[in-house]
C-alpha cells in the first residue's frame, strides 16, 4: 500500500517537472489606443507587454502587463495556431462589438506560432446581445502592431 502511494506521488511529481522549468520567451510590446477587455477585466488604453510561458508546445498561458500600471499581470489562457505566413507582422487582434473591444489573438512575436484566446463569458454575452438587436451587426476585427521588447 505504501509503495503504491509512493509510486503514484513520484509519477505525479515527475509529470510536473516540465511546468517547473517553464520560461518566458519573446516578450512583445506595443501601444493599444483604446480601452479593451481580457476575460472579464476592463483595461485602459496604454502600452502593454505580452509574454508567453513556454511549456514545450504552442498552447499555453500568456501574460499581459501594462507598462504604466502598478497592478499585476493579467493571465490569459490560449490555444496555439500556426501562421500561414512566417513574415506576418506581430500584432494583437481584437473583436469589436460596438465600442467594446475584446482581445482575441496574439499573432507573431513567438516564432511562427500565434495564440487564440478563449472567448470570455463577457464576450459571449456581448456577442449574443449584439446579435439580438433589430439590426444585427457582425463582429469587427481591429489589430494593433506590437514589436519584440528591445526594438
């Protein structure tokens, strides 16, 4: 019994080793000229740095930090996508519903991988409200160019 518990604990511990060695790769920086939402958090216009935690695959966790803000980082969960054009500009892509912007993608800056953020509950609610209007509007895309930190 004790051997079984020890073996299970050892396997669990070994499976977490890659997470312990995760490191930040290729942070990017840029100015977002409008207020926007990440998840249920509304963030003001300003200069932001986006970083990705490298956990051996293109899926992962992104962090967003306002350069001028004293608050902590915003954590964003995403799934990886491969870009068709490796020369594509580094940029953040937003879904816009009326005057509300939701961060939806981070493209470039992380090699040939981009990241698509999972839509938040707030974005899904906003999309349903916009679709229910007498004159429904489609979601519009907006993008903001970013560059690697240090350029």
